[in-house]
């Protein structure tokens, strides 16, 4: 599979199966676009009005060289790889612990129904948390690094349980020859000195929920009394990030139909001093007034392209920041098995409810 696009004056060709990325001139770009549809002779005829025949033939040979080396129009043998793994379920590598099916915010767009997941509000017990750690150790096979995500609702409503669960997991690392990596996602309301110190010491990643500009954030992320939460959480997030000396963090926002100009929210977050940013499309039923529509798509695509240009400019100015979905290692991308299976949800990554039920 080939994906071609143009951005910032560059003509870029991605060969999906090999993971190769080519920056090419206009002639090679045109040949690749026509390659699957027309013969060599037909391509020569189509392009001869714009380029000399000798240049077309030279470019044609360059395309052939890329094909021969397996970096263009490649064909991965996915079927044989899948057959090799058949009957061998992968070990469990990660658990999402829903430690709190309740929340201290009342976000209008919440996919978790304000934390309850349309069920009874509940907090996970330490006993269930320890059982989840035991389950992960038992089913992790030969994996060394294991991941546990503390999620909700709002996990900080069950803060003591989180700390005890982390301590329990750490106490078993040497015995089982494993290493735990922990992630915490929080809306920030309950961040205090203890949370900052503990997350800096024990959490390999912290996800901070902030939607961008105050007007954007306060439109949806409301307190139970109906007030906006921006002024309550933004300074706490800044302090947590300022004092973070290990691990990673992401400020994660949600954009909707009402802020299709989400680029401005990303830039606002960067101007607050956050240099690790993620912005995700809202997940909701299509009838909601804030749902994204097909008519929004051209505008949203343009926002991403403008973001790429501005990120380059800011990096040149010494004001760079990272955007999660643009962070790709072109020399060490995901292995072929991960590309075939996806993220591992339901096979390597499971969720645990407060009552101890497992979900894919």
C-alpha cells in the first residue's frame, strides 16, 4: 500500500508495509501515482508533455530500484506471520485498573458517564488491586516490563489504595524478575504535595486532562455545581510538571465540534509551558451537538497540517513542543506483529473494574 501526500513544499511517499518514507521530486511523485494503474508506455505518454523522455526513463529506473530493494510497493506476508502465531495467545503485558467509578467533575462529553460507566459508583478495594497485580504477574509469561494504568472516573478519589497497590507491586518485582511501569490519569482537582511527590517518584507517566483555552475547557469540564474547572486545575498541572524530574507526562485535551480550531488550544497549552501535548477527538453518539461530523473533516485535516508547520517554526525559535500523534521514530517503528495485531487491547491489555471483573 502506498500513501502519497504533499506538505510544506515536500512531496512525500509512504510505503506502508515496509515503513519506508521517501521525499521525492514531482516527476517521481507522478510516476508513483500512476504506477499501479498504467503501463510503462502509457506513463511515458502521459508525462511526455511535461518532461523530456530521458528524464522520465531515468526517474522510472529510480522507482524500479526502490521496488527491487523492497522499500516501494512492498508486499508483506502477513498471512504466514499470523499463521505462525495461531493457537498461541500472547501474554498479558498491561492492565488498566479502574480504581474509581466515580468522579468529582461533571464533564458533559464524558464517555464514562461522569465516571460511573452507567453503573453503580464504586471504589476499588486494595484487595482487588493486589489481586490484579497477582493476575498480571501470573499471566505475563516472559515479559519483563509490565504496565499498570490507574484510571477512572477520577483515580485520585482512591489515592491511598493507589499508593498501597504500587507498594505491593514493587515488593514483588525482585521475586518475579519483573519491572512495573505505572501511569496515572487525572483531572487535577485533588493534586497536592503528596500527589506531586509520589507521582514524580513512582509514576512513569502522568496524563493531565486539560482541554486548552479557558473558554474551551470550561465549556465541558464542569464541577458538580456547574462552574468551570480551568482555574482550579491549570496551576496545579503547571506545578506538577515544573517539579517533575523523572518519567514522562502528557497534557491531554479533547476537541469537539465547538472547537474545530483546536490548534489554538494546543498552542495555548504550549504557551502555558507544557511541552508534551496530546489532543484527541471527542467520542460520543452522533446526535450530540458537540459531535464531530463529516463536514468537519476538511477543517480538522487543515488544523493538523497547520500544526505541523507551526511546530517547525516554534522549534526553530527555541520554543518547541511535542505533539503525541506526531511522535514517530522513523528508524524504529512498531514491529510487524504490533502492526498486525494493533495496540493489544483485548489480548495483551485488559481493564479491571472496581469489583474485579475483567474487560477487553
